[in-house]
C-alpha cells in the first residue's frame, strides 16, 4: 500500500496513563517446564487507552471494504496495541465530511500532531495547565514489520486540544480539527 494513498489522524479520548512493570521472559527453547534462563524486562503499558481514528483512502474499493468490515465489527487480523497480549476492541462511528482550513494562523487542534506538520519551531502555544508531550513513533512499516518511517508527534496527555499553526489542518463536520499523517 502506497502511503500517499491513505491518510490517518488520531484523537485521544482517554488521558494517556502509563503503568510499568517487570516481565519475566523465560527461555523455552530447551524445556518449557524447566526454567534455566530468564530475562527481566521493565515494560511500559497504556492504562485504559481509547482513541478516535480518522482514516481516508484514495482507492474507493479499499475504502468501502474497510467501512463494511468496521461496521460489521470484522477485522482481517486481531486488533492489538503492539503485542499479541494487548488485544484491542474497536467501534465504527460512521463517516464524516471534512473540509480544509487555512494554514496561516494558530488554530485549535484536537488530534495528535506530527511535528512535520508544524509551520515552524514557534508554532505551538504552550498554555498553562496543558501537558504537551513529544514522542517519536513508527508511522510506516513494511509487511515484514520493518519500520520505514518514524515521526515526532505532539499530544496533550489528557487529550485536550493544542493551539498551534500547522500545515494541512482539516475540520470534521462535528467540529474537530485534525492533522493527518
């Protein structure tokens, strides 16, 4: 799938809360019932994550098939949050019409913001009481799960909107301003 054929925007519904715990990974190559080697790895998990995902695709056939599967609560692969142990659920919320907004002035943005969409280094208004984070995420990978593109992403930890100047801002019919990857 060509990345220029589709667009994705992500909105936080629940605050980003993380929990960390240590997992014991055991060596099962020799004997599953006898533990000879183990590795302890400190792991971070999202607690009660919930997102709204906007998606569009240039190929109408792919778009229609995805819409039908989401509406019927079907998926090709089991939906997870990265690991097979972190199964996710999804709900189809319908289709929305979007319209392009001006890139020139500061606007409220409801979605996470790819840093490549910022107008410049002074585009973000850091308001009192907002907890704005910047994290580097993989945004494209091959079918072999090799990451081909990473992106710095801004988000407000509680899902509050961020005021900033961005390129490629869109407004949904329900009034949310989103930036697509």
